[in-house]
C-alpha cells in the first residue's frame, strides 16, 4: 500500500483548472448551437394577458421567441425538482423574475437585445413579500421527504415551567442567495435518433437525468445523457433541477438545433432557490449547575403560496446536547417569492440560534461557554418522536477532544470572561466560540474500475467534482488499494454513461462513493494477481495469491519474486473491469470553532482577525482538501454573519440587489488566519474507510461564534444577522 490516504495530496485536476483545460458546462463547444435568453416577469402575482414578440422576432439573428402559448406540455417531476409548477406552461405568474418567454438567437448578445424588445402585459395582484406582515398566518406544513416538521421527546413545556434558570430569545436571518462563480447553464442537444444530451452545471447528473426524463414523460426522449465534468461552485444551488433546464431541453427540440442558455447573475436570484428568511424562537431551561432540562424551539420560515417545504432543519436542537425534554416546531408563512431551497450547510440557520442561546445561558449562569457545552455533551443518538428508534451510542464521536484541542490552540484559558474589558489600542477585542455539527447523507452508488493493457487504472462513476477535491480523493483511494502510483490512476466523473452515484449534496459524496471505489480497487487488484500467479510466463507463477502484495505498481512476493501491473496486463492483452458497491449509513460530523473579533467603536468597524477550529470527521482522507473545506466554511460563515442579505421591495416583491456589487460576500481580504485541527479517528460505523461526510460542518458554528465574540467585546447581544455597522453602533 502506498499510504496516500490521509496525506495532503495536491489536487490531480489542479493543473487543468489553472491552465483552462478543465471544461465546464458552458465551455462545451457544440457545432451549430443557438443561444437562449429568458424574459422574466416584472410582477410577482397574477397572469400574463398578452405577449408581443414582433419587435423581438424582427431583431437581427433571432430565430424564435417561445411563450406559454407554444411551449410543449411538460410534467412536474418529483424531488429534487423543487417547484410545484413549471413556468411557461400557462399564463400564471407566481413570483417576480419568473420566466415568461424564451428568446433564441444566433449569438448571446442578439438574444439578450431581443429579450428587451418583448412586451408583456399583465393582470397583477398585490403580492405579499414580507414575513413580518403575515406572521399571524404561520402554519405547520406537512412532512417533507420523511422529515417531520414537529418533533421532540419528553415534556418541554412542563420542564421549562420547573427550570431553575431560563433563557428566552428570538433570532433571525434574512433571505440569502447562492452566488457561485459559474452561473447556471444548460446546453441541450437532440440527436436525430431522439436522444438528448445535456451539458449541465449540476451537482447531480443522475438526478438531473431522472428529472428531465420525468418532465418529458408524455413524449419521452429515447435516452437522456447528462454531462458535468467540472462545477464552478454549487453549494446547494445546483442540487435540485430547475425550470431553465427543462425549458432549454424543450426549446432545443422545437428549434431543431442545440441551444445554450447561461443565466445572468440577476436571473440566478430568482431561478435557483435560496436560503429562506427565518425567525427562530428558543427557550432553554437548565439547572444552576448548567445542565439542560428543556429546549423549546419554534422556527418560522418563508415558503411559497403553492408549496410548504422547509429546507432548514433543527437537527442540532434535537441531537447535539443531552436534554430529556425537547420540542421542535417548524412553521411556514406563504409569500409571493421564488421557492427556497438548500443552501450550503442548511442546518446553520437554526444552529445559529441554538449556539447563541447557549452562550446567553453561559453568561446568565457565570459558566464558561466551553465548560457549559462539556457538561451537556452526549455520546448517544437521542430518541425523538418522529425517529422512533431507541437511543443508541455513536460509533465514534470525539467532540470533547475538539473542544480541548481548539481551546488550547486558541489560548482560551487567557480569556477575561467579563464583556467589554479587553482592549488593544482603540479597538475592543472579543473572543467567542460555538459547537459545529451537521448531518451527512448516503446514497447507494456504484463504481466501475478498469485496468488497461498498459497497467493503468481508470475509475468511472456518475458522481461530480464540485470543487472540493472528489477527483483527487477517489484517485488516492484507488491508488492505495491497488498499490499503484497516484499518476497511474485516472478518475472520470460527471457523466450519466458511468455507473449511477450520489448527488454531491448533503455532505454525501465521500460517504457514498469512497466505499465503492475501495471495493472495486480491491477486486481489481485481486483479479490481476490471479492472472499473474496463473500465468507460466510470470515470475509469480504458482505463488499463493494471498502472499502477493501490491506496491508502487509492482506485485511482490517473498524471495524477491515480482511482476508489474503493466507486464501482467500486457501479457493478458485485455482489460480487467470490475464494479464496486458498498452501502453506508447516515450520521453527524462535529467540531468546535473559536473566533477573535476586533471592533473600532467610533465607526462600528468589525474585523474577524483569528479563527481556530478542530473537527471530528472520522478518518481524514486528504488533509489539504479537508483544510480547504474548513477555510471555505469559515468564509461562508463570515458572509452569513456579517454581509449576506437579499433585499426585496415590499411593493413589487422584486429582488433589488441581484448582483455582487450590492449583495456582499466575503473576499480574500475579509478572511482571517484559519487554523484547522483534525482529530482523525476512523468512525467504526462508516463504510467509507472510516470517513464521514464533512463539507457542510465547518461554518455551522461560525455565525454564532462571531456574535458571541461581539458580545464579549462590547457587551451587546446581537440576535439578527447580518451584524452590520448600524447594529454595532
């Protein structure tokens, strides 16, 4: 074994990315492709009365303008298509920025110019765009994909009434939008035999294939192939399948030519989901020694007039701390806004309130925030009403070690607990911390591994590279199990002609795909060894297969007897192909984050100057990519806490800051020094070489840790993100 797993191996696709050789969805050159551009509604609720396309059709280069009057009838697919309707199937308008016409032209510029010439007349109704206006109409939605919107254990109300100490507060966060560097894009190519190929920016090629197949069920393609070898950022934005994909496929069929659609930045704000506006009311009950006795958690999220799905779960309230009495209720209020969806680390939304409330409880009790969390630590998965499973221990959980390691590295013992007492020149200095946790998923996946006559291996699976290092980690795993140099393994992803595999969402990629890669590589190694020991021409002929080991591309036995993959396969003259499958389980990853902030009081200027994290993610497969996940999570958490806020006009329900000049996200200058520590203990329950899903865990505690540090710095408790200058002043 080469020992690559666990090392900080550089990305195998790094050179392709920095040289431009990596081909993203919109980079695919398709001969004869037309360009599409969407015309978006300017009302939020009502219907289209008339669409005048004459000026647009007369514009140079325009091939067609399609509306609801001539668009093919499509069926609404199952989840992860996350809307209960498909636009341009009728005259109804459900939100501002909904597609109402589709322009197709020879060039992108011609399509954009023609889109501005389309005249649409509406019959409008007054929209509801603010949660505050309809909070009294909040309702409990139905279960969503098996998850209850009301859950708990014990009797939280009775326990709160008897609690020695109580903390009660409301926390809130605004709409937030994904802004990946790569915009959403679809290129649809129909072949003469009725097959459809989509070059798509998607986190799940297999899921997209299924959604498109369902949408065209009344007139199905002979086959659908989805290709997405690289993704320029997803973060949940490209997990579901969205209307623009279905519309582009339909338009390409009508036009009889390939059509490429690339959404504009502004269109992405209404076309692809977002993190819903959220209000979170929490009541904690505890003993004077700091033991939690009750948690009552009621959240209210923005949903649409047609759909009640809530994407931000309160899982950490139910499971993170030992508490016998817990009640969680998730309510929705209907607004005339686009449908929300998953956004990076969706459990952060509720977790921000929980970790802020824990800090408030620690201040109320005079107990150190770390010590309070240690006193309420649990080593068991706690029973809930909806789960119904009996309490069981975690197979491996090292959160206590995360607290100790990060606190020591940060220097937490030197913290003066009294708020507002630590100064450095004209700045107040604050230290805050929070627990980090997030669930991870698993989706049954398959891998095909081929060893060619040249003795090199190729791994194929229809998972995706979303920028987090999937190509690299899967290549490491295969090379280790095969006993090959890393450069002798090629991993191919993002194509539905490969075996079906997990969507790259819900921190499920590594838990789902690593096990199958490992199993396939073991089988392939055994198959080549069997060829060698059975071949009279091999130096290993007659050696028991169990005595042969693989190392650095060589097959070795005692007595200096050896052969190489290349020689064995060259003599064999044919490929060896095997498949790998390895079911896994879902679970949680954990960590702790410690943050330092500095606040200039006259201007209210706030800087996050230092971050230390420690995480328990099971076995670390690649230290470099894992650290990258931590830096990305911390940066995302800074954006959540200090900057990101989608603004909506309450009269028109129109997003008024759909661009990166007014929707602020952190840049390199906003990102402080980040120290990332890892426990690196394999989880015995994991079938992915002991690794857990991890991508969404870093960052879950960062917004609360920043808010807690602000309170320590200036004594002001902020419960509404983003923490902008006006709130600090």
